[in-house]
């Protein structure tokens, strides 16, 4: 095999690995939208906070990595529940666009809070792992771990939604927000639980990202827009669509970034997105 | 109201004669410029099309004009129309699928949000020409003893810029008022309430929405041109991307996007907040550069929760209620 093809294959494999991670990130956002009908513009900033939480606990308080990560998931889950209770709940009956913008305000607030607390320096967890070598390809180990953990997270969420009482309540609310209160369900409790669950998924995403990337207050902006596009492309609230869209987008970013600069990968992905909107405006798997 | 409005304009126009220093005059100019940009955004935003992507148009305006001047020696007099045409083309490319296929509300906001980020990425990716994240400076046409260059649209006197931007601001308000009285506004208000019903009474949904979007995009990109020519420095972070796009939305909302001077009041508030914090915090401001952003974000959250119509909107409503009370209860 020519060396060129090896690198291309490596880009494709990396794209698949990235797709798993994006699938996890879009799942949390989709869950919240599907149930509460609110888009968290600051979703990627919650992930950023989670990354800092893991970083601080691990490097400054000397916690072992796994407990630090578990705590990170907990922190973001609590943050998600608090976000719903104190920010989303007061505007739940307001214009939809106000709900969107209030989380936009949180984006500034969280970014600024992170800058105040940690400065704008790039931080690194400093975890080194030997790459996994398959044939002539070398694949970075954190990516493989992230891929496996992300898929496990997606599967766990799926089981939670289909097999547990809470999950069934969440799905019931998402099907008909108006009728469930009449059946004696307290919708706000379900909303808070969903927000915490969405936050936990963001927290898990943070734990996986912190293995691969440097942390800085604006890191949310590097993958936030991609996650939004994935959710729209898959059909907002449609989790299976989000899953498919994640892998398509990841290929564009990874292979596009391989042939050109990484920024062009994003640009090509966006152009593809516009093209799909002409073709299937309800999203690739969305029902009309 | 008419004479009062003229008196107000005269009062603003007299600002350079009051002998305020260069820095306060600069603040007034920035205030007018952002007021113009926020007004451009609100033309679309108040009719139910909340775009989080106007940074794209601002960025195209700023970068097109500077790139054409620096690399091809084309005067901003040619660059500005080119920038506007590029913005219009982009607005059609995004607007047409969105409006034809009913991409509204959250979907529209997210699509436009991605648009503004992608524009920023393109500017960064073309770093060989644009200077990437370091920004760009238009080549100066000013030499010793030559403070003006009409061909390059560069003026070292601040008062020139003051009147140029004042003119655009008034023009923006005029367009706002013109649209406010038009059938298009009524059509779009109907559309934002119930799109199917509006279409069933014969409103061309796609065309009405696209018309307003094109006006808003063109005005915003002119704002970008003005920003570049006045500041003589542009940066992908400050003229495109999510930050500036959200800032436009919040400026318009904080002031009140449903009233003509609302976005202007929003621009004044944003600026007063920034400068007030800078003065109040003094040295602490230097130590904690993000403190103003934190307070800004917090205020926006509180604004949207407690005063969704904005300061001016809430004030006008309060006045209307006070005037209405005696008429309702005459006994």
C-alpha cells in the first residue's frame, strides 16, 4: 500500500473515532431538546467546565484520574440541573427565542467565569499513553478509549430511556408535554432529571475530551457549532438521526482536514450541511 | 414628536462642537456604529427571524473591503459594493433553503449560528491573505500633512467619521421606520404568528422573508465596512463568529427590539456598562480581564428573564399604562 493511502485510511479511522465522541455530545443536546423543547447554546461551555473540573481535581488536588472523572461528570450533571432550575424554568413559558438567548447569556457567563478562575492559558492533563499500532497505522489510544466510552454512554442512555421507570417518564413527556401533567406527572421533576442526565452526558464528553485536547476557556466554541449542526442535520430531538449525522460529519472534518487545513474540514462539513438542507430540510432521518 | 426628533438629531450632531476630548468622541462614534448595526439586526429579528449569524455579514463587510484594498489596490468605494453583493449572495444561499423549507425558530437560530462560526473559520483558514487570528490592517493612504484620503476612505479626523456614521445611523433608523409602515412588516408579523395561515391568505412567505433578510444583511455588511475603515484594524474574533453575533442580538434585546430606538438604547447601555465597569473596577479590571464579560453575561440572563421587552420597550409600556389608567377608570 502506498504511504498516501495509509494516511488517508488513518484519517478515516480517526473520523470514525471522532464520530463516536460527537454522537455522545449530540445525544445530550438532543435529549434536552426532545424533552424540554429548549436548546442549550451553552452546552459546549458545560463541557468546558467539566474539563476544568477533571483537570483541577486531578492535577491540583491529586485525585486519581478515574475518581476525578466521576466527580467531573457529577459536577456537570449538577450544573445542568441548576441551569434548568434557575435559568430555563423562569422562561419556560416565554417566547422560544428567549429560552435560546438566555442560554446564550450563560455562554458568556461560563466562559468569563472560567477565564476569571483559570486564566486564558492552555492547560493540559499531562496523561501520556502509547499509541496503538495496527499494521502501518498508529492510532492514538485516548481516541480509542473515548470512542469506546462514548458508545458505552450512548448505549447506557438508550437502556435508561427504554428500560427504566424514569426513562419511560422522560419519553412520555417528550411525546406529549401537555397531557402528562393531567396524568399526575410532575413535569418539572422530569425536566430536572433530564437536564441532569444531559449534563452527565456532557460531563462524560468532557472526561473523554480532556484526554485528547488542551483546555482553555474558549474551547467550547471549537466543537459547539459542530454539535448544533449535527443535531439540526439529524433532526433536532431525533437521537438516531443525531447518531448517523455525527459519523457523517466526523468524516468530513477528519478527511477534509487531512487534505486541507483543519478549518476547511469544518467549512466543507458546513457546505454539505447547506446542501442537505436543500435536499432534506427535516434532517436526514427526521419525519415530516 | 417631529420637532422633538429634529431637536434630538441636532443635539447629537452638535456633539463634536462641545469640545469633548478625542476619547469621549471615539466612544460616541462607536456607540452610533453599534447602534446602526444593532438596528440592522433588529429589522429582521423583530419579525420573528432571530439570526445568530449576523457576524458573518459584518465579517464579510470588514474583510472584503480591506482585502480588496490591500491585495488588489481597489478603493473601498468599489470594495464596499462588492462586500454588500457578497453578503447578499450568502444571505440568499442560507435564506432560500431556510425559508422555503420552513426552517424557523431554534433550527434557524442554530443554522445561522453555525454560519457565523464558519465565516470566522474561513477568515482564519485564509491566513495567508487575511493574517489569520492576528487580524489585518488596511494599508495606510495617509502621509505626513495629508490627514484625509477620500479615495481610500481614511480620515484621521474623528469628527469626519462622526458625521459619516451619524448619517448611516439616521439612514438605518429611516429604513427601520419605512419598513415599519410597510405591508411587508404586516405580512411578516402574520408569518411569525402562523406561517400556514399567512400563506393561505396569499402572502408569499419565502419572498417576504428573503426581502427583509437581504436588507438586513446588506446593512450589516456596510456596518462591517464602516468598522474596518474607522478602526483601521480588524480581527476575525471581533468582526465575525459567535461572540459578536450574540452581542448584536443582546444589544438589540437589552434596548428593546420592537421599538425604533431600542437597539440604539441597547448600544448605549452596552457601552456605558463596559466603560462604567472599566472606571469602577480600575486596576481590578486589568487583573481580571473577563470580569466585564461575566457581569455582561449575568445581566443578559437577568434581562431576558425579567425584562424581555428591553429597557426602552418596558419604559414605553409603563408610560402607556400610566397614561391609560385615568381613561380606563373615569368614575
